[in-house]
């Protein structure tokens, strides 16, 4: 089970930003795409740097575009839900 008390401050910030992204987008579940989008959007962050080191900054920007396009395809709810629970796929990623 995920224990948020063991997260670093950066991890908590990333999860909170991903949750906010899911809520403002009207998505019904928080999933790994939200977290990936949050992490790749920080040019000085470790995720962006790791992808840049492998394929260059353009690869990291391309990855960001693919993630954003994928987020647009997720089911939405209008009005947005009051709370967005984590999907089981996100829970598995964070174990």
C-alpha cells in the first residue's frame, strides 16, 4: 500500500500537481499520464533530464507533446468531479 508519509517533498509536490491537473481537466481518475505530464513539464527536473540525456531535449519535448495528447483522450466529466481518486494503474506504479 502507498504510504504518503514516506514520500519526499518533491514526490508529494508531483502527486499534488498531477491530482490538480486531473481535477482541472475534469478527468474521473488520476493515472500515470497525469504524473508523467507533471514530471516532464519541469525542464530542470530529473524526468526531463533523463529523457534528454537519452534522446536530446527535442525527444523530451516530443514525449511531453505525446503525453498531453494522450491526456486529451481521457474521459472527462462536466462539471468536474469534486474528488479524483487514483487509478489502480497509478497505485501499481507507486508501490
